């Protein structure tokens, strides 16, 4: 996904796969407080990664680090993430990683 440098209040949909599924199903029922779930970003002009402090989000509303499921029943594995403004104001590229949730 490409984002314009300097953008603010950006929300993006992400898909988190269920690694125990052989059909490509999504991992449902994650929350910002899910055990082990962490998020980081790294921009091209930084010397190290930066933690994204995940918080309970509201679907369709921006909040920095806001994390919310789209629909655990009908769209399992789809989540909305509020990308911190600081992630987009530095460097030419930014990479975001979510990991650690038990499957």
C-alpha cells in the first residue's frame, strides 16, 4: 500500500491470516489488548523501529494506533489500523509489522 508522505489521520485495512488454517482463513477476535500482539513501524530515515501503541479503535474513526476488527463473523481476519502520523512524516517509505498474537 502506498501512502503520501506527510499524510495524517490515515486508517488502513489489514488482513491477519490464521496460521492454523489450511484454507487461508483470517484470524478473528483479536483486540488491541490481545495477549502478545505488538506493532512496530520503521521509516527509511530512522535508525531503529518505533512501537505503535495499540488502543481500542472505533471502526471508521481515526485514532493513532487504533485497532479494531471489521466484522469477526462475516469478515474474520480483517482489521482497521490507525497509522501514527509520525510514521508518515519521516523517510521515503514506512514498513508496519503486527505480530505475536497466539493463533
